[in-house]
């Protein structure tokens, strides 16, 4: 089933989302929706293989049907671009809460990938009463940084933002060209999925070339260092069960940090074989299996 598409206004920006409604199932109360938050330079459509697998497995197991939503964070996909400002993690918290509030969603489960996983942890730490379950896929933050690096990062950020404004946007010859670039970046990505992601992640320009939908500002280095102490303060406020999922072949081994996981009161982890960082592309069926079991513990068919 194709998802419905919608937009809501959050802090003067249009935030785009995909909405897979709950399919008909056993009579009874429907579980809370599952919200999906993509990673850096990604978009909501990236979760399509995972959502398809999750819905198929849930139907086969007789699990309660669940509404699923995937959000394009600001400056990504079909959401609006910030004008005269920049992108920070508090903005992504605002996007998630703005969408859920606009759609009247009080309680929800939350899954984030990579950068989206960091955003999901901040959401759950800021509003622990709203998040029923939390899945963090490949994302407990980069190595810790010292405040001493902040001045140099600020200086570099200013120069990079200025360069974006001067550089212009060359674009790509075709969607196929974009797909091939994705495959060069993600070596496990097959041609069919690469083409689908390129079609959803690019737009055609008046000159006939195509360009990525994400704001080029995202390719600049954030001025804000990653302060682990601050992140841990949010994680310690999370009250819901947490599932950590990592790819056994991921190049980002620091996401498997057992010390950081101790900040969460109720968490367990799983490492998925045959998957790198982009688990929802590499092993969507296996990811769906783990998420389904986590969301429906004790269900006889799961």
C-alpha cells in the first residue's frame, strides 16, 4: 500500500511526512503509531523497504495493525529549507513534536536511524511521557568532544557556509546518475533500490539537470561540538523500553558503546549480521523482525 503524503507547518516551515494507515485487523484497541526519523542527507521514503517488510510480517503474525509515519526533517526530502539560519538538533525535536501535535498523536513509538537516532533520543528525553518505546538504529552519537574545539569549529562553519553561497549547484545529468552516486557511497545498495531512492530524493531543474532535495547547508560542518555529558542527561530521563540495533559490518563501531547504553534504564541491543550502517536498506526484513518483536512482546505469532 502506498502511503498518504501530508505536510504540517512547524515553526514557519512545511514539514513533509508519509503516513501508512493501520490496516484492518483483529477487533480491539489499535496500538500507538510508530514514527520513523531518517538519518543525515536521507529522507522519509528511505524507510519504504523496512515499512513494507514490517507490515507484511505483522500481518502474517496476526499482530495488531499499527499506523506508521515517516518524517522528512527540515532541509531534507520534501520539507522546507531554513532561510537565514541553520540546522540544529533542537530543530529536529521541534519537527517531530510539531508533526505529532498537528496530527493529534499523543502517544507513539519512535525509531530513528543514525542522525535521526540522536534526534529520537532527544525527543524521548524531553518528552518521556509521550514515547512508549524507542528504537535507536546505529546512533548513540559520535565520539565525545571538548568545549575547547568550539572556536575552531565556529570559524570553519562560517567559512563553509560562505562557500555554499558562492559555489552554486552543479547538479547531476539524470536520476540514473544520482542512483549510481548512491551506490558508490553505499556499496551494498542494489540498483533497483538505488534508483527508487534517487527518484524520491532528487528534483528536476529548469535546465533539465537534477539535484538532491536536501539543503546544501547540511554538507557544512556543524559549529556545535558533540557534548556527551549533555546527551547523557537526555538519555537518563528516558523511561520507556529501548532497543539498540547496530549493523555487524558497520564502519561506525562507536555506535555499539556499552558505557553510553548504561544511561538508559531499560535497554537491550541486537547486532544484525550482513548489515552495514544502512540497516534499513541492507537487511530490511531482519530489521523488521527485531522491531516487530520489540513492539509486540509476548504476541504468540511474533
